[in-house]
C-alpha cells in the first residue's frame, strides 16, 4: 500500500514538473513571436506551430491569447526586476546607483520588447489585467528607486521630501526620453546608433536630476 502511495506521489511530482517545463517552453516561444509582431499580429495557431503543438494543447495551458501575453509580460517583468537588482547590488554610492539603474534599465527595455510595448500602450485602453500588471511593475521599480533615494538621504547627499513621488517622476521622465525615439519608428527595435544616443541622453538627464536632488 505504501509503495503504491509512493508511486502515485512520484507520478504527481513528475506531472507537475512536466507541466512546468511545458509552460516554460510555451512562454519562451511566445515571447519571441510577440516581441517580433506584437499581440495583434500574432495568433495562437502560429505559436502552436512554432512549438509543433496542437492549438488545443496550447489552450490547455492558456485559455486565450491575452492570458498568454500577460504571462509573457510578467515573465519579462520578473526577469527585469531580478536582473537589475543583481546588477546594482554591489554599488553603495547612491549617485552611481541611480546612474547604473537608468543605464541598465534602458538596456533591458531594448531587449524586453513585450514589456516595452505594453508600457507604451495607452494605459486607459489596456485591459484590466494588463493595467494591473503594469501597476505592480511600476510599484516594484518605484520601490527600488525610493530605496536608492533613502540611501542618499541617510548619507546627507540627497534632500528629498517625498521619495515615492520623486521616484515616480524620475521613472516617468525616463519613459519620456524613450518615447522621443520610439514614437518616430514603426517598430520598437532600437538601432545601435539610436541606442547610443538615447543612452547618452539618459545619462545626461540622470546627472541633471541628481544635481536637483542635491540642491538644498
């Protein structure tokens, strides 16, 4: 009886593992196609064909295209927050932290096209699930920036009355810089020369912003 129970538990564990691997595979393939063509020009049939799956199998894991796209965006959000947190973890100077964050953020948004695309959509036009994903992501970013500000305040470097409000403003202005480049293009792909110019502007803006934070 015990051996049968153990066999059943092992099968359940294997089933969960197999399902997790399948979901990971679906998300990776969808991330590429959505990144290239966007949600409107991508069909579940195309994603299923990429994976050599039946469309029914794809719908078993994700009930519709919107839920799959949302999962892809949330995957990119998690990657972004995790990677950027590691990137700045060894830096203690708050000024360098802010500069590194701004530059690294631009680099990640250049490759995480689904996250970039969703953040450039009209917020009011997004479905509730997408709006909530973007809200949660912005809160995560704002929390990181606020902690950088707090580090600068405790060190007597920054003088900020409301760290949350200032962090939100900083992020909105960074987005505005990227809009000046992306709005003039048919795709979200940023060429190397465009990226270098945008990085130069981002660093210049961040330095100006830092000077404002130091003014007393």
